[in-house]
C-alpha cells in the first residue's frame, strides 16, 4: 500500500505539470494591503528582450499576449447558450517591466470567473529574480476568456506608487512602488500602457491603449499597431458592475 501511495502522488505531480501562473492569494502583499500584490518575475514562458529603446518592444508584448491566450481557460471558454464565461474560464494579469538590462514580463496572476470577477493586477510591483523589487512597471497585460473587447474597467488600470502623504495613486508612466520613475534618454517620463488579448485562440485580437484612452489594434499581416479609436470609461451598473462598455469614438472594431 505504501508503494501504491507513492505511485499515486508521483502520477499526480506529473499530471499537474510545471507551474504556469500564481493565484492572488499566494502572493505577498505590500504593507499587508490586499490590493498591493507583489508578483515574481520574469515569467519563463516569455523570453526577456534586450533593448535600450524607451518604447516597450513588441518582441516582448506580442509573445506575452499569445502566452496569456494559451493558459488554461484563457480563451474559447464561452458558454454557447449564455455567451457568458464558463466556470473554467480564467482571466490572467501580468506586469510588463524594465530592468537595468532588458525588458521583462512578470508571472501571470489567475482569476477563475465568479460572476463578473476579473484578475487583480500586481499593484504591489514585481519581485524580479535578478534585480529585486525596485523595478519600474510599464503597465499590465490581460486576457478576456469569452472574446469580449475592452471594458471601462480596463481603461482605468495603471501602475501605482506611494505618495509622500502615504496614499497610493495610479500614474500614467513607468514607476516602481517605491516611487522610482522610468525616464528616456532625454529625461522624459516613459508612458505606461494597457494590453488586452481577446478573440479566439486561432484568431486572436490584441489591443493596447494609453491613459488618454487612445486605442490601437495589432495588424498581424502588416506587423504594426493600427489606431482604432479614443475611449472614455463609463460608470458601472448594478447589472454589469465590471463589464460596462466604454464610450468610444469612432466605434470600436
């Protein structure tokens, strides 16, 4: 019986496979604040990108969005009858950040859908295996498992830093939680971004946007980002607390 027990444990470990994500409950929190989760980095499924440019390299962003789509329950997880996410549908959030040597992406945080719940970004920053916790975050990438487009909530999520008064605020540029900002060669602040992977795994749609609400869509054929629209968040409602569509002009495609 002892050998059978060992065999069962061995098979279970083999079937579970290597770790691919973290749950929010597993992560340490800055100052004990549940909102300020700190996620490990880098995510081994996406290679780091060596680049001295101030703009976030597409060579990092695109593999990150593809990687999120390939995680369990991240895509094609829609109930055909209700057109709502199935119970196994999962949303993942990851931080894109810069080290003194390269660009990297953090491990994803998984949120299994319960009602209108969505993943919580690692507002506490990244604990990089080489450079520690004081690395500036440039924004967050996430997926929509049911193929939906941008929500109003998506447009309102940015890196956080602690002010001199002790409060936490979202900012429109790359920053570490300690307040270290990321600047380009001219000393200008480097803007933060948001990224979304949605659609079907066979036909994904990738979007990015800035804090002004200007949205771009990736054109795979031409290998470039195409400007789509400018969006403003709408207030949530009782019927759809987190899934309210933004006000976009022209209409989102």
